[in-house]
C-alpha cells in the first residue's frame, strides 16, 4: 500500500527502531533488524539536534543507533529539583565530562499543573529549555513523564487538584484517563519536538508510567498500559517506549498488553536498589532466568535497568543513616559499592544503565513527599551543592570505557572461571575475541588470587567489598592488549597516535602486557614506569598515583601508529577528559572539569573549572600549537608524548568570604487565632461528600483542605460555636504525613500543639496516612456562654505517594473531624490556605501562613517597622514568628561558589522554620528532628554578586523555648570557572 508521510515517519523512527523484535519467530527469535550486519567501528558520536533523521533499533545485546551499537550510561537528575535553569547546564556538563552519554529525567505533573486545564512550562518549568540544553551538551535524554513518577515527591507527582477529582488513579477509569490524556498531550507537544529520530533533539527513550505493579496481569492493568501506549504514539512519539518494573517481576515485557498491532518499539526495564550489605544480584541477561531474573524475563531485548541505586533517600530523623544524613549514604554507598554492583550489572549483560540519582538536588517548597526532608542529595556522585565527589571515579571510568571501547556493547557469557575467594564473571565479544573478567570480593578482607584467563594466569588483589575489571585481547587502536591488571578507561585516537588509559586504586602496582610480534621502540616518559620486552610481548609495570599521570610511549614494531599508554589512579583518572570536535578528538588532562572544547585553526579553546593548582595537558589534532583556557592564552610547550602542556601552573581557586548574618527584624503573626479576626472572606466548609479515601465523619462537614482547593502547605481553620458551658475537652482528628503538626487556640488562648511521630527503623517509613487525634483540655475560664472561636493551624507534610495504585494520594490532609467532651456544640467552620499561586515560583512555593498571604517572604516587603532581633532567640510562644534580614555577596565573576544556610540550636527545642530566599521557599528545618541543618541556596535564586533577602517563618511549640539559635551562611564548594548564571 502507499504510505503517507506520517506513516513513513513512524516506520522510520518507530518500526525501524526494532520493528521485527516481536516477529514470527517468537519472543526469543532474533529480529530482522538484528540479523543485519552491525558495524563494529567506534560507537556513535555524541548526539545533537543535527537536523538529520536517525534510527533507534535494538537486539538482545544493546541499542542500535543508526545501525551502530550504543551502550547507554545514563545519570538521573530532576530539573524540578534545581530551580535555576542556568545550573542545569552546569550539572549536565559535569555528567558528560565524567562519562555519561545520557540523562534521565522525570517530568512531575504536579510541578506543571496548578489547576485542572492549566499548565505551566515557563521559567524554572521550561522543559523545552532543558531538552535543548541537554542536546547542546551532547547527552541523550531518557524522558519519564509518568503520569505517576513516585520519586519521593508530593503525591508521587500527581497534582494536588487530582486528590479531589473523580476517578481511580493508575487504572483505566475514564475520569482519570481524561486528566492523564490532557497531561500527556501537554508534555508530548514539547517532547516530540526533541526526538532524536527526527534530528530535532536527543530524546532517545520514553517511559510510560513507573513501577506499576498493582495490576500486572489483570484486565485493568493491561487496558491502562495499552491506553497510555496508544496515546503516546498518537501524539507523535516514535522513539522506543519502556516501563520501569519495580521488583524485577517480569511485568510489562513485550507482548504483555495491546499495542494496537505495532511490533517492536517496546523495551523491558527494571530497577534495583541493593543495600551495601547485600551480595550483588544476578539480574541481567545472564541471570537465573524467569520473571524474577530481571532482564532474562525479556530475552529478545537488551538488558535495561532504568533505575539503579546511586545512593538512597533519607527520611525525617535520618532513620536510614542513623541520623547522620546523606554523608553516611555517600560513605556506605561509596566508589567501592559502585564498582562491586555496577560491574556485576555489566557482567550480567546490562547495556542500558541509569544511575538514580547522579545529581539529587533539592525538594524545595512543598515538593517533597512526607517520606523525605528538603534535601534530596541522595548520597549521589554529584552532591546537592553541585560538587563532584569521590564517587564519580568508577562512573567516569566505566562511562568513558563503554563509550570509547565498542567491544563492551556485545558480550556473551563465556566459560566459567574460578579464583579462590572471589566471584568471577567471564564474558567475551564473539566478534572481536576480546575477553572481559569481573572479579568481585564479597568479603571484608582483601583477597589475592590467581585468575585464569585466556592469556594465562594473572595474579590480582581485590580489596574487601570491591571489584576489579580485567580484559584480555582488547584492541588498543592498531595494537592488541594481552592482559592488564589495571582497568581500561578509554582508547582514543588523538595527536596522531592511539592513546589508551588504564586506572586503579592509589598505590596499586599496575601490570600491562601488550602483544608485540615485532619489537617496538619503547620510551618511558615518566620515571615511575618500568618495562621489558620478551619474545612477543611488552611488559609494563607502574605504581599508580606516585606522580600523577604516568606515560609510556610505544612506537614502530608491527604498526607505524604510535600507542601512548597512560596510567592513573582514581583521583588522576577523573581529570582525564576526552572531547570530540569536528577537527578530531581531544584528550585533556589536568583541570577539575572540562566543560567545552573546540579547535579554531591552530588554537585549542577550552572552558572548564579549576579547584587545585594544576597544569593542563592536551593531546589534539595535527597543527594545533596554542592553548586558550577560559578565554586566556596560556604559555605551552610540546612534550615527548605529543601533547601541548602549560609551562606554568594554573592557581588554585581563591578563598571566598561570606558575610555574617545580622540586622534581623522580627514580627509575630497568626492573628487568625484571635476571636475578633475577620474571617468573612474565608471559604465556608460546606461540603458533605468527598472523593478522598478518608471517610467523612457522620454529621460533620468535609474539612479536608484539598476539597476546597488548598493543596500545598499550611492551612487554617476557624470554627465558631456558641455556649461552651460544660465542655471539658476538644478532640481534633487530623492527617498530615509524618512530622506534620496541629496547633489549636480557643478564643485566642493556646490549647497546645500535637505532632506526628518521627519514623524509625521499627516504623514503616512509608506508613499510610499518618493520621492522629489531638486531645486538648478546656480550662474552666473558657467555658462560658456566648460566641467562641476554635482556631486550628495544621502543618501538612504533603500527600502520600500512590505506589500500590490504591488512591493513597487522596488521603485527607488537614483537619478531618472535631468532637467535644461534656457537650456537642454545633460548629460552623471556615478554612483558609495559600493565596493565589505565585506566578513565577509556582503553586508549591507557598502555604497558608498569614505572612505568606501578606507577602512577608518577598524581597521587597517593607519591614522597617518590625522589631529588631538577634540570635540566638529563646522565646516561649505557640505560633508563628517571622524573621527577616538582607545580606550582600560579592563573589568574583569567575568563581562558581556554592553557598548554604546552616541553622543549629539546642536539639531539645521544638520548633521548625520555613526558609525563604528572595521569596523562594527553599526548605523546612525542624530543629529537634533533623537530620538536615544546612540548606543549599542555588545560584540564580541566590545573587552571588548583589543583595539578597532572607526570611524565616518559625513555628514554635509552647512546651519548649523557641529558636532560632545560630543562623549562618556556609561555603559548600568553589571553583574557578563555572558558567554565567542568569538571575531567576
């Protein structure tokens, strides 16, 4: 039949991406696409919006991009957790420089939709800008718009208004699907403009739903997934689609639901978050088989792990990490953890790997779900302050290896190999003959053993709870490796020679044997190396880390192409950056970060960051003789290794001085507690039914905040009644999520404060709705005839996630019921939450505090008549007190300084503070719970060269003295270089 342009486009981008994977041969048969000859040359170049159409295919080994194998080494970051678009590029450049070729992102429905039918993709919500930035950085994008994302965000990503809407979420309920379709339409209008298949962007893969294990085999689940699939395809998304299976159950493999007759274009993926004490599981293609075997549940698609633990989240009180916070997460899930688990994944045939999180960021405002506090640092390789940590080393090494050495894109399990005290995986590339060995030590003590390889027995030492990667028969440009005890990092061609990089732990003795059938000329360019030639091999030994980078040059012999061997320990290897340009590949050594490189005639122009004193060395194309760093021409010399090296040192980043915070002014609020407060403009609680999963108490109105359009932050209630004679106590039922609280007043007199408990290891951290009842006695002096006002402030900790598709996001938030002992007065309720959503900062920035509604958090609010204050404070007051000050920073323009705000006090003082910087709600501090004391102030919101306004809204209980105690600025990181930052 004749094909329309649209049909042809769909086939070129969708069917050709793996059309025949579900062909007549059955799920295990090779596809027609896979049966073609796959080129074995270099991996595809870094992606860009190049204007040319591309195909995305796959077979059981890997993705095939334009017919060439691609191993996806992706890192997760969430644009919504970094509310400064200029910094998106900073993080993306760090990811690319350190070996990632893709970035995976959630798109949070709640972040973009303040009300039904209303969507905001501007400012900090500019998805189009993020996708353009990723393409400009040279990263593929794995797009994950839900509609449900989980992600430890409010409602699992569902918008607040959906909690009060008809329809059962995460099912084929038509009322719910109508909202979903509207959301996906908005996202896909943007996404389809950035698909790599069309050459207009770098969106490589697209996820449908997330961790959907509630209806895996029933008609509801199949209909729901089929609807989403067809909707996304109808919207013009033609890249491969996939789902992230929670628990490696084999749910949603190809063919498990109706795709409208389309075959291929669907990948099976699963996630994994093993603890450091766990033995790394065999979840890959070569696993035990069956549904629980991970990738083996879908033998015709490549092994894909859309989420693998790059750390772990932490709840209020720090239960996971003994109150030590994310520093402990980074310590327990360190570089050795990454080598041990990620190399096991590689050995299991996984060729699509996403590290969750690579940059965690900040759950600012009312974004976090109740299970987490403000920081979402996650113990990730790039910390919340955008500092690259020691955890980057294995990610850097593996990422560049998988991009630069194509042998790793196609590996089969080879003959079993055993070494005493070690778990050994043996794989081989059937096309090139290269062998790969992963030797893993699951014990606490180092193990030294002889490893049998196809090149002979190799003696290796593997530290406790660590792993090593060894290779034999690997092509190093024009030469062939016999074996190496050091791990290969990359092999590139630059400066008219092949350059191979090997790395290991500091102090290791690296042994490398190169096949040399014809004796070469060998030059030791650094004194640490030793070498010897025997009949047909070159043996090189190097103690790693003794003098930075160690260079050995191999020339002549069986080829005229020189081979430069570079040896580095982990700290040195992460300062080696390959970069592809139209003029050829560059290899740069020395800076803390290489952001961008280009060749202009005889000049190499580099931009990047420096933290410590360093030189810069560049291996580049023929004819380049001038080095320009961050716009400054540097004096250089040509080295024996063919590089261009600076003759002097770049200085370390200078100190950055931060001012002390002073000049505070304060003002108490909560006039809502007083009996004479005018609440006539508040919303009357008139509803009698609700879509909430929380039952409406008999004989009482609906008091749930969401039913009246108040979805985020604090909410106030005022209940009027007459005649308190005989009343002994009032019981106030409420639901908030963990660490929520309720404060109550009767006729302006404090009744007390009640709060939800702190989760611990014996409490399920994801516990249900966290509902409780506060019971307050009523003093005799308040039991009088006449009108009375019961005022209640509820601090909500946002909506539950809906991981099991039970509509748990619809559990009530706020006051749920009120009852009295000694009488039953008829109460008329009014409710007030946040004012209209902030048009710039969005609906999740503010709650219903009086000061928020009056703009006390905004930088231009006039506070000159407020009372002067200083810290520490030690007042006793139930309610809300605001503190404001201004400060000015003058960080030099060429320094990227990351700044935080640190609050500390006597740990027994019961108060909490909302932190507003220049009007942006950047976090919640709970003094006597923690563990978070330092809050990142992202540049762009923070004016590093200008004036800033800081406001603290402090909620204090009457039972203890209130703070704050110490409030100070903290320098979290600095580098010379950085990027220009546009004020948000």
